[in-house]
């Protein structure tokens, strides 16, 4: 059996093209793919975007203008593993601007309601530390944060 990988389909209510444009501006290595439009057969107005393909950070997505029936929730989120604090700050600040919102533990919602986890380098190592006490202290510190502060998590992990 062969596989061409996975494509994540995101359901939008008429703004899939705006979302694709936004994600391509946020993630600098992205690229736009095919755009499919409604035809005279409907169900949407002929010529309007039905689906739009795009790729960011090597992940394939398709935005579907499916209507108002379904909405995004935190039950699904995308993790952004950042190389350093500057990269984490960029994604966190960009995704929460212009109508996005902070949540907890590095989670944010962008202006379209899609959830992201902005994970600075070292954060996962701290909460998965082989020493359960260090891991617990780092996790306890993280649970009090909105934007993850790895230096603070490390201080908490190292406190005895």
C-alpha cells in the first residue's frame, strides 16, 4: 500500500482564501497550491473559492469554505517547535495579534480560531525530564504561564 502522506483540511465559513494568505504571511517558507472554485452546479456562488491548498513548514493543508456548521476548537491544535526564544516570540506575538488570543501553557488561537501551541526549544525536555521532581516543578511553573518562558521553567526545575 502506498501513501502520499496526510493533508489537514480546515473548515472555514467563507474565509479560507484569507486564512491561506494569512498563514503564508506568517510562515515564511509556505507556498500556495491549487484553488478550486464553485461552479454553476453550486452549492456556493459560481466563481467563489471552494477549496484552497497551501503548505507551511512542510505540512499540507486545504482550506474548505464549508459554511457556518462547524467551528474550530482547542481539541485540535498545531504545535510549532521553535529553535529559540526569538522564533517563539515571533509566532506567539504574530498569531495573537489582529484578533488572535492567548490561552495557557503556550497555546494561542489565531484570528480565524485555529489553535496553535508555540513551543520554545527546551520546554518539552523540561516537562519530560527523567527526574520526576524536576519535571513536576517545571510543569507546575508552566501551568501558571500564558507564553512559555523556558528560563523560568528551568529555574523552577532546578529549585530544590
